[in-house]
């Protein structure tokens, strides 16, 4: 059965072909880029030991069981079991910064029996079998066994996570290691922690698809209505087949149902242009080209890294303007991951290391006592004791080697270059701080710690005991014997764990200073000591030894022993260390808050550290009431009670004053002191909250209560999070009932899962590793760039694309609705109103470029204003420009314009002539008149909406109108030899030769645009949005500006020190 | 990292890449819109008045001659069995009908814009291509070939249904009837007559039509359409071309003749007239109507109240809206200007 189409297949097919081609080219290009990136990882060279020789090969060729040689600063290409290292003790240092965000150096151990094999030949001679568990994602768990055949006698050794080097970690401070691959490729722990990358679709795209369904319904509805009407109308045989329009015999014989069906399909073909196929390609182009503006942005270029922003997926540009929740990693994202000793306070005297600011005077330095001010002889003793305490009470190792890194640490003194390594970056900072204050820790030699004091004398202390740090006690101690024979216990720890144990010292002064520093966002530690008599030491020694030798409950007994030993301390002072925030981090967080976003910090770090950062970055402010939901609390109180307590606390201030129940906009409580809540939760508690409990109902309740609490907190800090937990949190918020748009930002491989989970994933191009940047949708060099990314680019792209979408539907309604109306006047015969060329080119050339350029160039508000006033971001929240009422407005406007065009032309053509020679115009002139009005009206509608007229906009808008006119003149001006019809010949010229045609074109365009102009003006006057208020050109250059700058300055952390080591 | 490497990655700092191209940022504020509306409104009202007055001055005389009423003179011709029927309609003008006068025929409820009807022609055949005389396009069906399978030229529904009523106008004066001369030149588009439609170059034209048949409905073959003027035959017959330009809407007029010659060039003087109609075209079957229209034109074409009224309406709307906006702004103290 041949379906007789009202338009030629080319007419409908050409736009589709065009759309598919453009999309294919774009997708192909992006695929090619991905392929290139994959290759660079897969082909990165690694070294393998084969037959006693080192062979280079591509990383994708690594097989399980291969023995690899890894050199310093190389990243492990797969999960490895350490066999031996260049260090004699078979250890190596590794930083897992890109895995879990902890940049400290961790020690890994070689299998005892193989650590002596340190050359290729020797390693090759090892015969061993490794048994290990199935790959699993937990980074910190590994169980295995190695059977080593020595003299054909197998020796079994256990393998634990201390032997396992994880892919993605980097070898540090170790010249080389030999290790055997046990998990490769997708079975590595890092790969198992990857979230599968799913296609992300933006909210705009979802609205777009919803609209499309509506339009599809309209299309089917129109076709259906017309088919029904046609047969109703044709019930009269005179209408059905007047003598002048006889049907062929074949048509007459066709069954009515088939005829009706063919008619229905023919209508579908005729009206199919209402579905804006070309919108998809325009959206794609807009996103693709638009993302270049992000990459090109000079404000997001970082000189230090030499990097600018990278766009990995251009599909989400507009989603950047819709973010409601920001999940940020802490280490390396909010902070520089670079600790710095700021000050110490001994008995209330504050000491600041010199030259901290490279010659610049620190803000507030005038209030500080400098080191030279002599505090008196008594204080002198305390002071020296304090410095020694800090030099001794730590677990820092010294690396005496000159490497590139050494410059950073070694420059401060003229002494031989050496630098410190520790699992805690705070300790390094403290020891370095001491060095700058004159006391240098030299090394640990033969269990003696050596210090170079201010007089350049070496002091030796025998290290007797180390009472290691743990997060419950939150302190650590050392017991040392000075060369004079006295035994001291030095203890340092969090203020809360030191003060209760202090018996003397200037507690009040120190407490004041500690509080002051904590508020400034510094990480504070208190230092205390206790002089031990030989008897006391003996007792202590016994106590410790007993506990250590215990077979049962060793941990508990050790803790008890520590608890007994660390008492009756004398307070020496306190220190303050800064985990330096990234520049403008606080300002950025503040802007995000003002923009109505909720910022969550998700970190693997410990609570105190994380909380300090949150204060420093203004996530929590002075007025914030911080609620804790941590293991410590749930130990005292059941989770159930804790949750209910918190929810009561959080909800009360909202309910009572207003009586309205929930505050509709919790963020607005920023100014009010009491309603500003912050929440701290840790990983363990979180998993308890999320765990499906025994009764299914209670678990759901916990989740809901938790969400309710979170909803009322302007900031949430989640500490001690595993990578997958981060993703869980994001998922939880995503699935909550408002379905907010989430954004995750992070720099390490541990952030990848959350980056992939969130609606928008942003990677920071960290110094370590690129996993986050590679897996993200957008990568930026620094956290501060997020501000411009969201407030400017996000805002613009949202505005742009929403106009693009609405406009496309509008212009297609305008286009097709007259065609629909025409059916009522042509006997429902599917007569096209417009010529084929117009049908084909309307969407792909007459009206496509202006809107594309609009959607690339439009700036309804200036960049600077958007940046300065983050509250503008709220104007576009919740996808407000693509809500149904607005969509309906646009559609109705389209229908109105279509009616104006069609009926305007209809009445004009009603039984009259247009020309002074009395000749009549035919149906194609009618269509051309409607089409001309159409093209001008929809273009002028865009003109009315454009707020930013660059020469490009002028060029494209006027250019495309001129193109339409020129095309029409040409199309009608020549007998086209390849066409078998010449129906448009001279039609356009004839029309232009008639005065009334001109007059009616002007009239109909004006009538079409009038209501929209009126609506705009009235709405602007009566209900102006913030955006519209801002748009009004001000008489003076922006009175809001100075006020803002002031606020900006206040927003800065006073002792935020700009990086010195450039 | 060296300095060059650093700058290599750095994006170009141009106004375009930084989205800081100089731009004109207009705002639809009251200060622009209200005066704008007033200006547009006043201009439109002016145009509207001019159009309306012009349109009022145009004289139109319509005569329905379908012959539905039994007392109408054309009633007898409505019987399809009556061939070559003539009927006369008398009318009188009480004042001069200013010239040049245009004579139109009008059809109602006639769908020249049927899709099937519209495609039922062979555009190449109508350019005089002899190959298409013997093999007309299938789009012409069912008027592609006749019952004996001979090709129809010109083929298709449009050509087949060509209007074939004829009109003659007589002024009734004392001495008898004086025929008002009709001018049939230039009633079709110049381009249709001179470029788009072509006769075959065969001489005489008749030979080109060998082995073809005339359209079934036609009384005469195409090459004999106008016996009085040999240049007005075949496809480039003015009446044929007028008919071939399909009308946009089901009620339409087509230009039949002009009155431009002799003493009637200045118009039809007051007096009695008789319109003699050669009634051939059946319209009653589909409830159509036929009429003949006399009209003169102005610079803006025929009588059309719509355009003038529309201009007046839109113009007044603009003025009213600007007043409304002014009130709104006055009441809300020009929030824009604050």
C-alpha cells in the first residue's frame, strides 16, 4: 500500500537527516576524545621483571602474577603485594591521597621472607604461591596467604592489608620496590569502588522530554481531529467527491478504514513539524559549543597549575544553574592539604614563627608577643620545656635526602636539608614550626631523640615509651629520659582531652587562646607534661608491659593503662596549626550559601580536623549551632533517641515563631542567629541510620528523620566516610522527596563514586592523581572556581537553554498551527499551506541560527553582577523557567500568533484583489504571506527577548531575515530545472509588488508581538523578579558595589595566608 | 613546569572567549514602551483611516447568477441536460461606475485547494514538452488518459474543470443594446503567460496535439480556446492561466475581463445594463454559487474593509494600552525609575 504523502519524503527527511548527521558528528568526536584518554591510561609504560630482566610494557598488558618494578613517585598500576623494597627493613612509604584523600605517608611492609630479594635476578628466583580472597571493594581489608618455596619446603605467611599496595596510590620516599600483581584492571579495589558511569541527564532535558510528549499528544490529537472531521464533512457526497475532483478508480475501491488510516498518517506527516526535531540538534550544538566558553574562561585558569577548566560532558551545562546541594570533599578540595604551623601559646604568651608571611605583616600581629620579649626566668623554663615537648612528642620520621620536595622544607634554614614524614601532617607542621622557633628535631638514633636547640647544641633524649594516638583518647604521649636523667612524660592532644587531666599551669590563659584559635578555624593542640620520678616510671613501665603482653582485651587494657599514666599533667601551652584553606574557599562557600545551596562536607578525615576546616571555610559560623550525631554520642544514647532529640532541637525554632510548621526556605535563616544549624555526623553512625533495621518501618523512619534534620541544617559535615558512603549520601539526598539537584566536588579517587552519583560531578585537578578530574563532568583547577562555574556559567546556561527549549516549541506551534487551521478551509485534504522548501528550511535555516546564537551569547545580567550577588541564583532555582505555566504561556502565545497570522491572511484574501492591476493571488501566495509573517514574528519575538546584543547577534538575526528574503527571491525568481513543479515561481515577487501585502505583513507582525510586549512590561512593573530589578540600568555605576566589596572582605578568614611557595 | 608550558594551556583572553564582547543591552522599560506604543498607535490609526477611506470609495457590484430561485432568469440553465444555455441578468447603475472596471467571476464552496486536485496536473507538459504529451504524469489521474487510453492534453483535474461560462455586457440605450467591449489581455500573471507556461514550438499548434484528446469536460481542444486570437491558444490562453492559478480559499474570485476600451474606459456610465451569460459551468451539484463581480480598484487593490479596520483596531489598542500602562506606572510609582 502506497501512502500518499502530502509532502515529499525529502521535505520531512532532510531535517531529520541533518539532525542525525550533526548529532553523529558530535558524538563521534566526543567518543574519539574518550578513546584517546583511555589509550593514554592503557598504554602508560610500566616495568615488569621477566627472567631476571626489567622489561617495559604497557599497563594494559599486566597479568596477575607479574612481578613489577615500581620507582619512586610512580603510581601503582594495579593492586600489588609488596615483595621487597630498596629500604633495608623491607618497608615502603605510600601516599593514598588519590584513593582516600589522606595525603600522609603510610608505611607498607614486605613479606618477611622475600624482603631480602632486592635485585631483578634475586626477585626472579622467588618461587611462591599466593592465595587471596576474591576481589572486594573495601580498601582497608585484605586477607591472603603466601606459600614460599625455599629449598622445596613451603613456608606459609599471612598477608594483610599492610602488604597490599593499592592501585592509584603513589610510592614515596622509597627508591624502588618489587611487588607482584594480584588484582588487575577492573578487579582492583579502586576500580571496584568506581560507580558505573551512567548517562546523566539534566533536569532541563527531562522537562524537554515531558514537553515533547505533550506535543506528541497535540500532534496525534490534531491528526485525529482532522481525520474525524474529514469524514464527517465528507458524509455529504457532494463534498466528498465533487465532479471537478474525481478520484481514481483505485482510490474509490479502497476500504474506508484504510482510507481513514492513510489520511491519519498523512496528517501526521503534514503536522510532524510541530515536533521540534531540530531542537535536539540545536540543544546539542548549544551544549557542545557553549562548553567552550567554560573552557576558555580565563577566570577559571590557574596559573600555578597551568590549567583551565575542562568539560568532560557538555550535557550538563544548564544543570550547573540548578544546584541545590553541594557535596564537597575536604582534603585537597576545600583545603590545600598543606598544614602550616601558625602559632603557639606558652602560659598565655603567644609565639609566632618568624617570616611566616614572607616579610608581610600578618593581620592582627600587633596583639602578639614576639619571641624576643622576655617573659621572665620562670616562664623561660616553661617555654623551653614546651619547645622540647613538641620536639619530642611525635612519631615523625626524618628523611635526610635532597629531593625536589626538599626545597619546600629545607629552605627555611641553612642547615643540611632534611624533611619530615609522618602519618599525621599536623605533627610535621608542629615539628617544622619548632624548627623555625629554634628547636630542630634531628633524628631518632639508637632510641635516642636528638634535638638541636637554640644555642646550636645537640640535646639527646632517650625515648622510653610512646603512647600512640587514638581517636578515642584524642591525645598521645611520649616518655623520655633527658641526658641529665630526669624522666618526663610529654602529652599532646585535643583541648577537651587534656584540660581535665591538668592539675596546674595557666589554664585560663591557654584556654582563652585555644578558643580564640578554634574560632579562627585553626587546629589546636594542647601540650602538657609530667615529671616522673624513677619509681613512678618503673610503675608506668610495668603497667604498660603488662597491658602489652595481655592476650585478651589487649586494646582495652592498654587504653586503661594509658588512662592511668596520663594524669596529673602540668599544662605547658597550646599550638595552632592551619590546614590552609584554598584561596577564596570561605568566600566561595559563603556565596554558595547565599545562592541558596546547602553545602555538605564529606570527608574521610577525623571529626576535629574536619570541623576546624568547616569553621575556617565559614561553613559553620560563630552563630551556628552545631549538632553532633557521632559514634561518641550514640554510645551514650541510642541512635533512636539521638535522632529524635536532634529533630526536636532543629524543628522547634522553626515551628514556634511562625506556627506554620516547616520553614519553606530554611536557608533564609542565615541571618537569624538561632535558626542556623550545622550537623556533624560520622560514617559509622550514618551507616546505622541508613541500615535497614529489623523492622522495616523504623529504618524508613530514621532515614526520614535524618533527612528532615538535614533539610533544616544549612551545613552538614560528614566525617570518616568511605568512598562508597559518600555516594550513598548523595544518593539519599537525590532520592529524597524534593528530588533536589546535587553537585559533588572532589579531587581524589575516593571522590569518584560520589562524583559519578551526583547530578553534576566536578573534579578538582589535584596535585595527586587525576581520577576525579577524569571521571567528573567538569574539572576545575581550584575550589574557588566553583563560584563562577555555578553563579555565572550555570546561571547563563540555564537561562539560555530554557529560552531555547521554550522558543523552539513556540516557533513550531506558530509554524504548524496555521497549517492545521488551513485544513478547515481546504476540505481536510492535507493541502500543505507552505511550499516544500519553506517546510524544509524553516527549522534548519530560517529560524535556527538566531536562537542558537542567543543560547550561546545571551547575558540577561552582566557577569560581574551575577558574581557579586549570589542571591540571583535563587531566581532560577527549581527549574523555574521550564515550569508548566510558562510552557503553557509560550504555547498559547504560539497559538495566538498562529491565529493572527492565519486569519489575518484569511480575511485579507477574502474575495479581493491585492494589486492595482486586478490580478488575483493563488494559494501559494497565501501560504507565502503567512510564512513571511511567521518568520518575521518569531524572529522579532527573539529580538524582544535578547538582552545582550553583540555584533554577532545583530549579524545573525538580521542576517537570517535577509537570508529568508534573498532565498525567497531566488527560489521564486528562477525556473529551477531540477524541479518538476514551479509553483513558487514569481510568487514572492508578486506578493512584494502589492502594497496591501506589505501593510498586512507589518500589521500582523505587530499584532502578533503586542501581547508579549504588554505582558513583559506589565509583569516587570507589577511583579518584578530580583533579576528584573537588577537589570534596570542604574544612574550611578552600581550603588550596590561598594557594599558588596565590604561584605566580601569580611568574608575572608583574617589569617588566611596566601600561599608562599609558588 | 616551565613558563611556556603554563601559558600554552591558558585560554585566549579575548573579548569573545571571555564573553565580554561589547554589547547593546536594551531594556523594555516603560520609558521606551509607552512612547513607542503611542507612536505605533497613532501611525496605525493614520494608516487605518487612509485604508478605510480608500476602501470605502471602491465600487463593487456583485450579481449571483447561479439560478437557484425559480424566478431568476438563469434557473432554466440549471438543468444539466440543457446545453448551450444563455441567460440574461439586467441591472442598472444610478451613477457612473468609475473605470477602469474589472469583471470577475466568483465561485463559492468550490475547493480549488483540494490537495489531490492541486497536484493533478503535469507541470512539464504545460511547458510544452512534447514527450509529456504522449506520456502525461500519473499525478493527472483520473484525467491522465481517456477511456480509449489516449493521453489527455492538458491533463489533470485542474485543467479539466476549467471555468467555461462566458459573459457579455450590453448597455441598454434607446437605440438598442451597445456591447461593452471586454479586454482579455493581461488578466493572468505576466510570468505565467510569458515564462512559466509554454506552447510546443510545433507549427501549426494543432499538430502538437495529434494523438491526444482534449480534456473530457472541455467543449474545444486547447489549441482552439480562443478562436479570435491565435496567440491566446494552447497553454498560454489567459483564461486558462487564470484558472490554473489555484485559489487559496473555497470562496474565490477570478479575473475575467477588464473594461478598458473606448468610451467605457472611464467607467460604466449610469444606465441600464444587460449581462448575457453563457451558462455552462455546473455548480449546484456541490451547492456552489456563481457570481459575476464588477469592481474598480485603488492603489491598494480591491475593496477590503478588513485591513483598514484591523489597522484602526490595533492602533487604538496600542494607544489604550499605553494609557493603561501609564496608569499602572503612575500607581506603582515607576518602580523602574527608582
